[in-house]
C-alpha cells in the first residue's frame, strides 16, 4: 500500500471515529427535543457506531458503504430512536457515491436509499410519519448528492481543461520544432542544391571552379548540421547546448549565400542594441527564410537586407531583384515567418515588389 492510499485509510478511519462519537453523544442531546422517541440504549448506540464504521471503506467501496449505512440507519429509525446525528453517516455516504460514481449510477443508488429509509415513515408510529416526514428525510440525501455531483463535474471540467491545455501546448511545441527544423534544413539544402548546380555546370570546362563549389557544399552542409544539432539540443533543453543563432551569425549566412551565387548586401541604421534572445532568433530566422526563398524561387538575383534599430522595435526589410513578381501562394516558409513575428507582438508582410522581385518587411518589438 502506498503512502497516499494509507493516508486515505487513516483519514477515513479517523472520520468514522469522529462521526460515531458525535452520533452517540449528539443523539443523547437530541432526545430532549424528541420526548416521544425511544431512549438511546446499547442497541441504538451500536447501530450509530456501526453506521459510522462503514465509512472506513467509503472510498474503496462507495456503493457498498451507502447500502450498509442505509440498512443500519433504516433499522435505527424503524426501532424509533431519535432523529439527529445518525444521519451524518448517511450524508457522508451519499456524498461519496455522488463524488466517485457517474451521475446516473449515483442517482439510482441514492434514490434506492431514500426509498429504503422511507419505510419507517409509513410503517412506524411517529408523529411526523407519511409525506410530511419524507421531505426533511430526503433533504439528507438530496443535498449531499447535489454537492458531490457538482464537485465531480467541476473536477472533471478542470481535468478536461488541463488535458486540452497540455494538448494545445504539445501541438504548439511540435509546430515550433517543425518550424525550426524547416528553417535550418530548408536553407542548408537550398544552398547545397544551388552550389551543386554550379559545380555540375562548370565541371566540364572549369574543374577548378567546381572544386570551389564542392568545398562550399562541404562547408555549408557542416554549418547546417551544426545549427541543426544546436536547435535540437535547445528543444531537449540541454544546458550544455550551443547557443542558438542570432544576428551575430548574419555574416556567416551572407557568406553562404555568396558561395551559392547570390550576392547579399546588409545595411543597418539606428543605434545597434542587444536584443532579447527570442527577438534575436526570430530576426535571424526571418532573414534566413527570406534568403532561402530567393535561392529557391528568384533565379539570378541580388538581395538587400536592411536592419532598422529603433528604441522599441527592430524593422527588417529584405528585397531581391529576382523574377518573383505577380500573385504568390504563401507556403510554410512565409507562414512560419509570420507566426514568429506575431508571437512576439510584431507583424510581417511578404509580397512581390513594385519594381520586380520580392519584398519581405517585418516588425519585431524589442521589449
């Protein structure tokens, strides 16, 4: 038996002792207000204690506990002892059934208990017999039943809410991981593909240029693999992981683009400042994905990246001179960039530029 179960057993045993003690002594006091009731003797005390002792197993066998308490209490009332604390055991048993069983099962069990307890009202010789006595007696069942059902429904609703939150959190985490891997692998493979095409093109006539392209492929693949490892380590929350990339890695990104045949110019305005890690990563990923799209779709092009540092935000502007004009169908890359910006309270626009090429404009709050 684990400690939690042991505490429950001990708690219910203590509850049974307290209810039994209160039942016996409370009934002695209640007799003064019910002179017509039978004087509490050894049998009556034994019935009160028996009803209370049934509560020891109330959480293990709720229905059995309610049945035993109903039988003992009905016998107590049929004999003619005073109303009062003996009904505490019934109240607790009803609440336990309503708390731990379905509403339908609890309603059937509690209804049967009420019917069984009502026998003395129609077969005994009390002044409050009949329907007049049924109302207060049924209240001892209806009230704890309603309380137990309400608590059960509240706890079930809270459990469903926690499960929904956990599911939503897991979905968001999977989406975040997928976006990180998409950005890292997508950029690396696009750069490698472009460099491979260059190598194949120049290999027959200029083998030395092909060697340069192959060296760039080797370097790009190693850098992409290192970045992927750092990303996965961050997902695993490994304290020994390498830091995630940020704008400090922008020069290396530009160099990879140049190796792939796409010249990139970086311009910066405003006073450069230290960015929060989330903003720094988002800024790098937006630029990385924008450059990846240039490799994939723009054809021969040049790219200009502008960084505008403002006191409360960072503006990113990426323009290329490629052939991406006219309507576009946003894919996972653009949607991922927009999610990154909006998650920080910013915004992102991606559209064909007026004079040709493509334009990506992002606003990332710094605070």
